[in-house]
C-alpha cells in the first residue's frame, strides 16, 4: 500500500470514524448520567409507595 492509498483511506474513512467516536463518547457520558437518574427515580417511586428501595 503506498502513501496515496493510505491518504485516500484516511480521507474517505477518517472523518466518519472520528465523528462516530466523538458522538459515542458524548453519548456514553449522557447514558451514564441517565442511568443514575433512573436509579434515583426508582428509589423515589419506591419511597412514595412505602416500599424498601431495590438496589
């Protein structure tokens, strides 16, 4: 594989790969916080029902 083919692959696939990585990293942080909030919500619902919270 020569340099022109390598640069062609980077040009064609580099940007989509970097963009996908960036979006996955951002989404991972948001999913982690969403998971935490859902856990807190289930504890609050259990407390309102008078049940012991499940962990």
